[in-house]
C-alpha cells in the first residue's frame, strides 16, 4: 500500500493534464476576446467603407 502513495508516475500525468487545461482555457478566452474585437472593427470601419464603395 505504501508503494501506491510513493509512486510518482501518475502525478506527472496529472500535472500535465492541469497545465493543458489551463492553456486550453486561456486559448478559448483569447479567441472570444479577439472575436469580439474583430467584429467591432468590421462593423465600424470595413463594412461602412465597403457599403460606400459598392453603393449598397
């Protein structure tokens, strides 16, 4: 039973899983924030310019 608690092979896998999940959450947050900013840029600058050029 002591060997079960002393063995560290599963511990490193758990640490990698935690790090991977934090990176995944950070990436999702960045995509959400960037998506909103890109949408704002499109609706405020690109869309009016295209409408002006194309006479829509």
